[in-house]
C-alpha cells in the first residue's frame, strides 16, 4: 500500500469510524455531460406521440 492510500484511509477512519473500511462505489455522483431531464422528457413524449406513424412506416417483415 502506498503512503497516500494509507493517509486517505486514516482520514476516512477519523471521520467515519469502521464504515471507512467498507466497500465503496466508484460511480460518479454526477454526470456533467448528461442530457438534461427536461430534454429527455421531451424526447420521450415526442417518441410516444409519433409511435403510431413509425409503426405504419415499418416494413411488414420486421
């Protein structure tokens, strides 16, 4: 283990106690490049509204 890792664990232990040694997610807490929620809602609504048109344009064998 590196000095930096041990230092980080000690700091976590001082703040969190035994919970510092438990498993942690590496997932980011935010996604800065994510599509905003209002845009996603708009896309879903448009797809839902145009679903009937696309179904008629689809080839019969699909």
